[in-house]
């Protein structure tokens, strides 16, 4: 079964908007809501905790927390605390951060890939309840263990776009977040590169790494989605913001899905066919009715995917 989620982007949505939207999404029947921790907008963990406290079954994912902003022990503590309050409903996503933003706050590192490897490895160990001692280029821990590790550690998923990062995420993480500007062809390339990283680590490919496998791996794809009047035009404008040329119908169809519930479901199934386990609809930043969009996804599209 394909898990369906929706993104609540921080742009244009103040903190006061997050809890009401979570309630709307849950009432609509959506499985998940995903947040962005983009600089310098809302905090991911605090927003996620508030949304989880206001709902009963909704899962909340962060796609993603920039690792250069945090000591790995703090990320582990935040994750374990949220999971302890809302077991199994929080999906922590991490990444090496947008380098220009990291430079703005004095957190840019010389080797983002080394940082990602060291932090993800240590974070997974801490959440698994291990006592960790390590001395790396960016992560140093001396006999550190969480007093309250999760009863069942949530999967640590990581954002990846470039070939080196995708291979690394396939090797060290438990899932991937594929950007909404990647489209279907980009997601296909991403999974091939993830599989290369997993093979190098002696792990099975993404398609064979479901939740019941010995080494599960969760592939999460953000999919540009719109419905209603002017949907295609809004998508073209939104993709232009991410520097994607979707002026042709072919390019738009590769990067986005739009139209009726049946048409949107068909578009989202293209990601599922690649081995993506969770498809997260990414509305345009100028969507005129986010609550209506969530209701459309949960009430009309989700039943077609199940």
C-alpha cells in the first residue's frame, strides 16, 4: 500500500497555522503531514511536537532538519523525546543543509558528506539505545547514551539530491527524502544511485527493502501536485521557483501531477511503481485553499491508492 502525505510548507504559513492544519489533515484521512525546516522559518521539532499533540493517529515527518545547526546529541534527544510522547508517529528527516544558509549562520562545513555520514551513523546508534564513543571530523562523543531512548527507534531518513549524497544515504540511512523538483525521472535516477550505495554496504536494493525486510529502507518522494482551476499554470510557476523548466507538457507531466482525483492518483502511482513507499503531495505555494487540498487528498485520492 502506498502511504500518502501532504506538505505544509513554511512559506506563507505562520506558526499559528500548523496545529489547525494537522487537525484538518487527520480529519481528512491523510496518513502523514511533512514539514520543512527551511532557514529562517519555523523550527521542525517544535512544530512537529505541537501537531502530534493535537492529533491522535497522524504521523508527522520533517523533511529535513539541517544537521550543521545541531550537535548530534541534541538531535537524538529531541527525536527521542518526541517519539517517547507520540510513539511511532514521528519521522525524523535530516540533511547536510543548504550551503548558502549554513554559511549565513557560520555553520558551513568543508565536507558536508563527511558531516552527514558521521551524524547519521551516530544518530542511529543513539536512538537504538547504544552507548557511543567516537571521534570524527565533526562528531565527537565520549561515552554518550540516551537515558530515554525510543522503545522502537524511528527510521532516520535523509535528504539527498546529488549522486554522491544519494549513494551515501543508501549506505548509511534508513530512508531517503527525494525533493519535489526531481519529478518521476529524477526519482528513478535517485533510486538507482541509492541502490549503488546499498550494494556497496552489502544491503539489498530499495525495491527489496520493505518494512518486513531485515534492513528496511523507506523511500519518500515529494511530488508537485495541484487540483482545481489553473492547476497546470500554478505548477509551472511553482516549478520555475525551483529553476525547473516545465514549459512543455512533457516536462510538466514528468515533474508534477494535477487534475481530478483519478488523474492525481495515476500520477502518484508512477512514483510508487519505482519503489517509493511514501508519496507526499507538495502543493503549490500559491494554492488558494490548503485545507481543501488536504481534504481532496485524504477523502478522494487516498482511497484510490489503497
